[in-house]
C-alpha cells in the first residue's frame, strides 16, 4: 500500500471510510470556487467510487491520497495525480484542502512528497497542473514546488455556466525542484 509521509503529514490512498471527507470537500463553496460546480450527492459519490481501488501507474483513474495531520490523525484534504503512462509517462496533479487547513503549508508539504513519489517511484517524465485563471494561491503553490507557467488555455473550462481560461503549469523530472 502507498504511504507517503512528511514531518507533519501522512498520505494514503482514499478508502470507503473517507467518503465524508470527499463529500465535504466537494460540497464546500470555498474549496470548489476554482475547481468545479457543486454536484449532487449521487454525482459526487460516483466520482468517489471511481477513485477507490488498487492503484498503479497504469491505472485509468486518479491516485487520490487522503492528507492527514500526523499528530492528530485529522484528515485535512486530498492530493494526487491522474496518470497518462502509455505512451507519455505524464500525469496531471491536483489537490484540495479543507478551508480551515488552508494557509498552513499543508498543500506545499504534501505536493512535494507527491512529486517525489511520481518522479522517483513511478518514473513519470512530466507532471502538469491546470489552474483556473485567477486562482493565485494554487498557482503560487505549484510555482514554489518548481512548476513553470507554460501558457494559458483560452476558455478551456466551463464553471458556473461560463467559460474560463486555465493556466497550464508543467514540471519535468529533471527540472530543479526547491527543497
């Protein structure tokens, strides 16, 4: 089983007992502001069930890791990536934190460990992130972990009934990553 650790956090694959965290994150207007429209409970449950299961780098679903505080065991968010191994050796990274866990450095700390896992253990060549234009906090977090802005995807994402631009950020395995 995958288990990633940092000085303050542990991350392990999502399991059925994490449904309440997944639902809470996906129903939080503050969390979903830049991610997507708030769906029905049934739609959220369907996405949740797609992410539970034995994952490997060839899987056709997200590696969805629950982020927990080491000291308390409290779940504070999700992180992970969606692989496109064949033939590209690439993945898209993502993360969601509960509002009361934001601004504490958990996103950066967990993302750094996810990057290490993706590059060093899984052998990915490139990771990317799509960030809704205007989501400065997520862009800064990614850039602080070594991602570079590669461009703007014009009107590539529909949110709240309107088209929005996405920033495309990328990181190669051999790029310098801040420690």
